[in-house]
């Protein structure tokens, strides 16, 4: 992290903000990955088919995608701390109730509620980070920070697998403990977040950090909520005409199709195709997120250290690497457990690299003009359409054509995503010039 010209108090607060916001988003995965880990048990105990399970994921993904657009605007308007805390509470309550549900309809409705709460996390937390860290350091800082959903997914998978396979732990609960125990853990995270985080340096009595170089307007707290909904809508509509925003969003969409296919369906693939047991499938699938940690760091460091903080060339190259990794998977999987593990790790590295880069530093860069909450919410909302499609893509292709054919579909998607980002190869997003012709930041209505 670049700390020059910062006081010791500012540095302490930045470390605190980094750590607590990291924990908060990683915590969301406690109540996100538990569903995919519990899915084989729901299939076995309740007799649900792959397409019926896909309905649950579709409902979750639909509300998650739609929520990104709304919560991004709300984070800009009312502050990230309140909006993210609300999302955490919704996720906790929905998972508690899922533990009482047994019918497909009830699980689907509650999964939709969970998706709504989960969608508040990303735009709000990315906005908070943008207020505390400068543009020139974000490639590296956000590479480390976006490991929250890499490690969060890994820990969430391991934790849920441990909970549902440890029959001595609340033995009478059965598969229900796969929802109740993670919900209790996330509630503890919620308390930590609300207590320790502040939206921006000014809320902690400190000088603004990102305002001078990013075009963020340092605004008195008394003006919070003063700008009209009409002005917010106009800014949002102008953002929709920004090709850079769309390129980042569409690139993230192609990346997210593959990532969420693996996050939600990898344990079932290992169980059905490779005949792994529930525990072995859960633990082996966690390698995807564990290896993704390295991919996230690789993408961030390549961007800041070798590409002058350009995000799209690095994302394009790693997407093409993802295509190659998916092409090789059926062959490597035929080599046994070691081949499967190596393939999952390679896919994780090449998938998480562009995914974290686009949804982290790239979203903050393009958001300097329009408001980081709006831009990150839009990017994650559009990309979540890939998450939405992944539910039926996997369920349909795996059931009709077999699991191996699915990996060739991922090859095509990764090649297309890389090609789209390569069209902006030499584009350098300079947030220092993200000003309107009148000389004021376009996001002057944003509240930090």
C-alpha cells in the first residue's frame, strides 16, 4: 500500500477499514456457499432433481442481480455502512428460515430473499474502499482485498462441509444445520462490521484521502441525501452511455458465468460424474477458491506493476488462459484425483484473476466519474446476469449432453470475454481527468 503523506492515524484507520470490510464480504459467503454444499443432501434426502435445484439458484441469482443496481444507488445516497449492514441482516434471517423450510417453493422464496441481502454487500463495500484508497494503489490493494470472496468462498465451503458432515454436531438437525450454523456465524460478523466501519475518512474525523486525485467530492455530512432522485437518475443514465463501464461489465459477465457455475455446481459434478462422496466432493471443490487467491493477486500485481494500472489487457489474457484450462479439464480429470485437483486449481487461478480485477479496481476506476456505488453496482449487476444464466446452463447441458461438454461451453465463453476486453487494450482509465466539462466531478452528488 502506498502510504506517503498519510498520518499514522490515517494508516491505522486504513488497515482497520481494509480488515473489517474484507471480513464482511468474506462473511457473506458463509450464507452463500452453504447452499451448494448442502445441495447433494437436499437432492438425496428430499429427492430434488438437478433442474429443480437450478430453480432455487435461479431465484437467488435473479434477486442478487437486480439488487446490485438498486443497492449501488442506495449506497451512494445513504452511505455504505447502513446499506451493507442491512444486507447482512437479511442474509442472516433468510438462512435461519431456510433451515426450517423443506418444500421447494419455500426454499426458492427464501433463496430469493438471501440473494437480495447478499446483493447489498459488493457495491457498498467497494465504495467504502474507494474512499479510503487512491487510484494508483488500487490494483495491488484491491487485488489483496478482493481475495475476500476467494478466501470467503474457500472458508465458506470448508465450513459448510464440516457442518453438514459432522453428524455429532447437533445430530438431530440433519441438513438443517447447513443453514442455521452459518447464519449464526454471519450474525457475529455483522456486529463487528457495524461497530468498526466508517463510510469515509471524514466520518472518522480525518482528512479525505481519495478526493484530491479521484475527483471525489468531499461533502459535508449535513448534505447527505440532499440531492434529488431526479439528479441521481440523470447521472445513472449518463453512466449508461459510457463504453468503458459497459466493457468492464460485460467482461465481468463472461467471467462470472464460469465462476458461479463452479461455485454452485462443482460439488455435484464431483459427486455425480466422478463418484466422490459428499465430504470428498466438498473439500476438493474448495481448491477452486484456494487457487483463486493466487489468481486474484496475480491479476492485481500485473495491472499495477507491468500495465500502468490498465486492467483490461490483464483481464483479457487471463480469460484466454481460462479457455485453455477448461479445454484441458476433461483430459486432466481422466488422470485421477491429482489430475482433477490440478485442473480445478488452474481454472481457479485463471477465473479469479480477471473476475477480481474487473469487479474491484476496474469498477472503482470507471466509477470515479459517476459514483463508485453506482458503477460497481452496475458492473456487478450486469455480471450477475452471467450468474443467473449459469444455473440453467449447467443444469441443462450437464443433463442433456453430459458434464464434459459443459467445459467446452466455458471455453467459448472465455474466448469471447477476452476478445471483448481486448478491444480496449490500450485504453488507460485516468480518474484524475474524470471531470465534467465544467470542471466539477460528475459524481458530485455522491455521498461518502
